[in-house]
């Protein structure tokens, strides 16, 4: 009898039977939010946190604006998730426009608030296409930031990975070398930038293995409801938006329910094909909306854990 983990069995199942039939729910998920700018957005975010909590995520993360532009809101959001939702929360932290002393102060405040997990990023200058220029008294790279954070406290640290290569990298190999430096500096795992073809991630895994990278890399999943917005995101991180996606969403601008259904279907199929290739951990870029991420996790077999208040 074939094991459900047998790649041949999984490949046949993905072709010959309903894609989402009888999945055992042997996956885990993490979810990313951005700090709210208004009271209304804060209410939406908090509702999303409450909706996703029953899935018992590995962690949730909260992003951090360029140059620390959302520093206070990020801190408050992460602290509230830990204190009130009792969920493991990670705070993003970047090198942009910050001295080492300023980063130490932020990191120490996080530790005092109960934050034990940081997503350490170099960050971008803020203007599209603008080169990253380190602060003269700051960290020059994400690897340096990771090493610095490890000296401050024993944080669990995640870093970014780019299956389609970061725009600033000279080539795919140099990008992977940079990822290795971040992991060697003390990071536990990497979270990938979003992508839309399973082969993109599997080829990336093969390149990592060839370079001796053994740390876990979580595939980043972006359920797309707005192709124009996704294209803007992709331009900043080197991801490719397939041409067929434009056609799928054409004519749905004034049909939000249909747009949601198409978005969930596309992202869920991507996740199912990743699952067929052995992936069991997923990281969802929620854009502060829980419904799509929850639906996709449900289709992959995840169910609420116990009584969650």
C-alpha cells in the first residue's frame, strides 16, 4: 500500500483524484500581517487574528515599514497579539535608516514585551529602484543584523529567501550565498518571497541543497485578489506574475466575491502541488484578511484545534 508521503503516489493522486480529497491535515501554517494605520484597520486586523487563532499557527508575524515608519504600530500590534491572543508573534526588523544603538533599543523593547521571534531583513530604501545605503552607524546587511540581534538576546530569527532571486543580487548563486550568510549568522529558518509556480520553489530547493543549505525554508504564499497590486509587489522583490493570471481576473473588478473565489482557487492549487512535492509548512501573506488563508488551510486538511476562546 502506498504511503501518503510517497512522491509517486502523491503525483498520481494530484492528477487522478479530486485535488483536495482526504488530505490528513498534516501541515502547519504561519501568517503575516502589516500594522494597521487606522482604528478601522486595527479592528479588521484583530478580527483576522481571532479567525486564524483556532488553526494554531506556528507563529504570526507583523511587518515593519521602511526606515522604521511603522515601528510603534508594529510593536503595539505584536505585543497585543502576545498578551491578548496568546499566540507566538514575530516582529519584523530592518536595517534601513537605523543605527545599531536604535536597533538594540527596539530589540530590547521587543524582548521586554515577550517577543522571542524576529524576522530580520535588510530592508529597502522605500523608493522603487533606489539602492540600499547602510546607515553609517548601522548594519550593512541582514546577516550583520542577525549577528547583532543574537548578541542582544537569544531570539529565534527568520530571514528572507528569494526563489526568483533578489533584484539586487548579481546572480542566483550570489543570492543563495547571501542566504547562507544569514543562516550562518544565527537565523533558524528562511521565509520565501511569494511565487506562483510550484516548480519555482522546487528548483530553488534543489539549488539550496546543492549549496549545502539545510535550514527549513517556508514557501511564502500570496493569495492574489488584485493583480495590479501584486505586480507592484512583485516588481520590488523579483517575483514573476504569470500572464495567465491577468486573464483569470479580467472582468472581476466590480465582483469582489468572484475575485475572492478565483484567488482562493489559484493559491490553494499552488499549495496542493507544493504538498504533493513534500511541503508541509506554509507561510501566508494575509494582507490583514483572514478569509482566504483560512479557506486554503481548510482545503489542505487543517481544522481548528480544541476550544479557542
